[in-house]
């Protein structure tokens, strides 16, 4: 979908559908009133009839309004001004998108510059509008023998005043890049595990590098990982016929020698639980256990499209967790790349095993900060549900930056404690550390485990087990989160 910013007057704009906001008291903003005047008061006359009272997400489609060159006019209820927050804005824009999809028009124009969204300036509200429309256009049907009908809407015009044009263009560019990154992350998550395996993930990174010269990719195979002493990582991958790997991505858009930021993604392309086998019901959704790595790839795509002046490292910890004669057993002890030993009490706590060695490897880049992203614990879903990602870290400044980025991007996270008392749950009588801490505070003890390997740099951990995909039903599928949060965090770093 193409997005274009224009300063044209709405009445003179040729478009299939013009979208105009109406507040709950049936009042029109300054821009909408000018459109009403051009129509000879036709719009206000329709509102007086009571066909639409302006409640949030109400819609009324009108045809052949006098004085307008638009073929249709879509009146869109935006509710009460003091109640219009990000959540309501999503519903409102989603309602408009639903109507536009049902029409035959190839384009539409939004005249929403008068709408005030709480805690968002017009640029931020416009960016979110574009993200919602672009992400709503996503569909995954590559394995359907009969493809979905092509949607006619392929162009959206964003109307604004001349003073707003530069900011709106910037908002649209950021939103398009974020939506493209989300689409990549969703595609990778939705792919079946017989297609999307560790080698495939590495190839996707290489394909991204082929089209962007500023990106370099290196793949650490199992032979290299053995040389590096990545015993925890290999304890997971050894049970599968699919070889594991760490994919190293380096984007140098900043100054030469400038310390990079680093993103680390859990990429378990299928998780059976290993010898600690998961229940069969719903196990098909364990193809989504690589959504952390997918979101890192998606964020890189957004950064590359925006050509951000920043140095960035991405590390994808890709493996498949399978039961076999070679698989790790509960009770095995392995030595990590850091030299610490781990007693593996549960092979289904495998994400932290691939991540701990990958986080140790991150030290060599001397990063300013490291954020790891993982579908790590079911306990996070119990704690926070499917709306909010869990967040822990060893540096409060970094944690606050991630929280702020989530609020700004409408992709929120919530901080959980990382108190030393929780570390005691990981004590092992036989090794330096156990890989699980018992049934209590599972998300926190997983964070405690990772914190043992991140002492060399500021670090934050995002647990996206509840937010990376939607379970069951017709809406089942990857969400593309937290690409908006991660991209916003990096945008904030470059001002």
C-alpha cells in the first residue's frame, strides 16, 4: 500500500473515498467544516438527521456529495475529545479500514489533521494511523491453493496543512518502514517449521544483506560454536537433524568506531520441549518460538529502510528443540561460553540456554546496550496476558528508555523486578546454576538466569511470549511485535 502526503484542499481532491472525522456531539473540526461549506451544508444536514452521532468507530458512507470531487464520503466517528486515546484511535482507524476494504475504490484520502489523540501530537497520531492501515493490509496465504481476492485499495493520501507536511512525511516514512518490518516478522512466524528452520533464518538475513550493502552477515555454525565453547547452545541443537547457528548481523550506519547497540533474538524454530516433552495439544504453535529472532530481523528491515545513522548488531540464536537419542537429558550439566556451568533440570527451558551463550558472544562488540527478545516463559502470559510484553534488566536507564519507546510506539512493555532474592531459586548442588527456578516467578527467574551472562554491558530482556502471536481461531497468527517498540527505541537513540 502506498502512502502519500498532500496539502491539497479536500473538496478539490479526486479520490474514491474521502474520510472525514465527526466528534460525538456531531460537531465538525475546522477542516471538516470547510468541506461542509464546500458541499453547501450537505454534510451538516445529514448529521442533523441523526444518521450518525459521532461515537468512536461509527461510520457512515455517503455517495455523490455536492461540491466534492470525491466519489464517496466516509464519515468517521471519533468520539469525545477527552476520551480519545491510543486504544480508541486503533478502533477508529480499524473501523475505517474495514469499510474501505469492502469498497471497490483503489484509493482513499484521510483528512484527520484536526483530530487530537491523547499524549500524541499530530505527527505521532498520523504515524500510528499509517501503521494500523499498513499492518491491517497484511495477509498470509502463500500455502493456500486458492489465493484471497486482490484488495483494490492500494493508495492512501494523508491530507495536511503546509506547516505539517514535513512532519507528516516523516511520520509516513517511519510507519511504512515499521509496517514492512512487522510484515517480515509475521511472515517468518507464520511459516511452517518444515520450511522455517535455522538454516532458513540464516538465509533470510543473507537475503536482506544482498539488497542493503550497509549490512554484513556472518553465520556461526555448530563447528564454530564448539570452538567458541557454546555448550549451552549446543545442548539444545544437538537433538535435532536441523543444525543450529548464531546469525550475526552488523549494520554500520553511524560513525566509524562508534559503539553499536545490539539486539539478540531467540530463534527456536520449533520447540517440542525436548525430552521434557510438551503436551501435544497446541504444540503446532511452537513454530512461533522463533518470533524473537523474527522481530530482530524485522527491526533490521525497518532500520535499513530508514537508513538510520546508527551502528547496530543483531544476533539470532537459531536452533530446533527436538527429542532424540542425541538430545540433552534432564540432569545433564553443560559448560557455557562464559565458563559457567549449568545443570539442565528441564529441557523445555531451552530458550535461556541458547540465549546465554549468544549474550556472552555479544560482549565482543562492546555494545552500548543490549536488548534480548524472546518468547521465553508461559509465566509471562499468566502475569501480563497478551497485551503487554514483560521487561527486566540490569540498568534502570535502559529499562526506562525501553518503556518510553513502548508507550510512544503503542507497543507497551511492563517492568518486572529482578531482585537478588530471586537468584537463590537457581541454586544447584552440582553446577554453578540450574536452568529453572521452580514454579514461582518463572518469568523473573528466567531473567535472573540471563542476568548472569550480561554483567559486561547495560541489558534489557523482553519476554514476548504473550504478545508475539495470537492463539487459535481465525485470527491465529504472528503479530509482528515488538518491532514497533524496538524501532522506536533506536529512533530515540538518534533523536
